[in-house]
C-alpha cells in the first residue's frame, strides 16, 4: 500500500508541478549556470547506494588549494530561498517514482556516515529513505544528530499509513512557516562525526 501511494502521489505531483519545476530549473540555470541538478550517492533501503537528485543550491567555489569553500560561502541567496521553501527537494519525487525513496521516511544522509552509526542508529535504514520524515516535522536541522536518529528509529518502529499522512500534513505546515531550516550557527547542518552511544 505504501509503495502504491508513493507511485501515485509522486507521479501526480510531478505532473501538476511540472511548470514550477521547469521555472525553478530555468532560474537556477540563469543565476548559477550548469548543472541545474545536484546528484549525490546516498544510502537507501538496507544501506544500498542510490543516486539522489535535488536542485542545485550552491555555487562551485573553491579555495586556493582547490578545496570547496564552506557551505555558508557557497550557498547563494537564491539557493537559500530554494532550501527554506523546500523547492530544492522537488526532483527527489523522481527518486520516489523509481523506488529509491519514499515520500515519508528517514532522510538519506551521506555514505560516509554509515560506519559511524551505532547498531540502533543504523536501524534507520530498515525502511526506504524519505523526501520528508518524522525528524523533519519535529525540528528538522535544528535537532542534534542524536535526537534526529532517535526520531528516525521511532518512525521505523511505528510506521503506518496514518502516521505518513500526519507527517505529510505537518511537512506542508513546516514548509509554509520555514521552521528548522538549519542548525543554530550553521548554514546547513553540521557534519555527523559519530556518537558516544
């Protein structure tokens, strides 16, 4: 049932929002150039890698040594708007349609985090990652990593159709008020370096 709903809603939203998606892509191309999409390999169900796609929000700025500048320096004002409005997430609906992701589930993080999880934290990969999730509607990037992982595992243990509907409803509310976009003092979210537990 969850997969059928994912396919139905992702295809419907992609169709309905195709003019908006096209407009955002054009604006990114005009303001930041190519590429329009940001592609990155992330861990999916059971940690299996997949290529996640989002709208690009950062410019390709590097220092004298060729290393990327900090997120705060590469994130453009337009990119910040895309993130605060969650418009940068729209291409992930294609990942949902393909079966790499679900509309609701723990957010797919970085591959480099996989060996850093505790056994309990790693349980977040027992379900497909989501475009939005329980942690996103309960603090988003303003949460600590430990708090976020606890909410992810809680979702794994308590997932249901009604919970997914609640998360989707709360996601719309969060996006409208643009709450919890980033951690305090950070342009995005600080890197996860492992936990003591």
